[in-house]
């Protein structure tokens, strides 16, 4: 036989269990134990019919109240273990946001291809500072003191008699000073010239210079190397033309033209109907330059070359204005996948 005291005791016990429950299944089990079909409170309610009428009322009310209290307590506790509410505005059937891959900038891409081509021919890579001394940029490269390229018009001078290198050739002088021949190396990098900006010129640009110094190096070695590079880079069927030219640091000097890869030399917009495209400058390193880095210029000879990366990129991708390479308009850059 149960009394109201029993109901209160069972309810207190059940509420304590709810309070310490750690999961939904635990709460469900508590529900079954106390208010399920064979639960303790349910059983108590089943004994009502055996009680005298006067007691039945009060006892029934107490047991029902206990049942409701426990139901409410369980319902509240279940909330604690419920997952986050679903956002009613979220539509899982919508297509996802596509994060497009970036692309390599056309200048870096072109420079990487030039560098890779020379690496395949066994050239090492050397790097050097963007800010240079007059010695490495000019003096060591046999620039006469009154050479126009030293003019304030072309060179950005910075504090302390230093300057922004106008070519990457100073790195070659630094390299030659450090190592003994045979040396075979290229110097890719940024260069700076104080020039008016136009469709063809910008005050920052990139250059890949290269040289080889050893005993018995001749102009034929230079030709072989550059023919191999141009055919590798622009196409196997190219013709090359070596035109005599002048650089303070090479003697003899030449400029290399390739037959236009677009029209095969017939003449078109790209080659301005000349059939030829000017690609790079080169020559045999002036013995004065070799002597300045401490080499016996009777024993060693070397060839050297240099090319502007932007110039080659503009030709290769048929871009009409160099400024497009520096504006970084993502719609332009994305085309160079
Ligand atoms: C051009 C022409 C050139 C070189 C760069 C060089 C390197 C050494 C000694 C002598 Cl170690 N010269 N480099 C030679 C001839 C031409 O560049 O038009 N560059 C954009």
C-alpha cells in the first residue's frame, strides 16, 4: 500500500535523477522508470481504485501532479541535449560557392619558363640585391664615366651613393668575383629605370641575364646556346639573326632577332611587318670586365646575354600595353592559366 509520502519520495528521487542526467537516452530511461506503462508513479496510480473514496481524491491529485511535474522536468532537460536549431533560411539544395584557383602572373610565368629552359642546359641561378653600388652596376661592367646610361634620367639614385640596379648584370659581376671558372649561370630578377611610362616601357621590369666563362669559349658557343634557347622557348622552326650591336660590357656585341612566330616571317601586326622580332642582347664578355673580377683574360673568355622578361611576355601573349602587366586587374591576369 502506498501513501502520499511515497509519491513525494518517488517524485524527489525522479527529479534528482533528471537533474544529474547527461544525455537524452538517460532522460528517456528515467521517463520509462517512473511514468512509463509500468513506471513507479504509474503503478501508484493503478492502486487508486483500492482506496477509500475520501483518500482517493487527494492521493490521485498528488500522483497526477507528480506525473505532470516529472514530464515537464524531463521535457525541459531534453532541450539541453538538443542539437542547434536549424536555420529556416538555409537552403541545402543551393549550389556551393566556387573558390577559383589563383594563376601565376604572366611575368612570373614567362620568367619561370625562361629560367627552366636555361636550367635544362645546365645553368645555375644566382640572386643579388635590388639596391646596388655604382661599382657593380656600372664601373665593374666597363661603363665609361660619361656613359649616357649613368645619366640621372635613367638611374634611380638612393641615399648613400647607392642606386636601384638598372640591369641584373651586377649579380654576374658579384658571382664572377666569388667563384673560379668554369662558371655557367643566369641571374633572373627585378630592375629599375627612371624612364617615362609608355606602352612599351615601365620603371620596374624584369631581366634574365646569363653568362658562361671558361677556357676557349667562343662566339660559336654563344650562338649554339641562344639558338637552343630560342627554339626551346618559341618553337623548333624558328630562324635566328645575329645583328652587330654595342654594349659597354661585351665585345663584340650582337642583338638577336627571331623570325616572327606568328607569321613565320611573312610580316604581320606583331612583327610590324618586319618578319623579325628583337629578343635579346649578347656578346663576348669584354676582357676589361674579366680583368676587373681578377680573371686572367688571356686564359679565359666568356659569352653573356641578357633579355627583358616583359618584352618577351608581351610578344608571346600578344599584349599591346606593358601597363596591363602592372595594373593587376584580375580579369586580365586570369587569362594566363
Ligand atoms: C639586353 C642586353 C646583355 C649581358 C647582358 C653580361 C654579363 C656579364 C658580362 C657581360 Cl657577366 N655581359 N650580360 C651581355 C650582353 C647583353 O643584355 O638587352 N638586356 C635586356
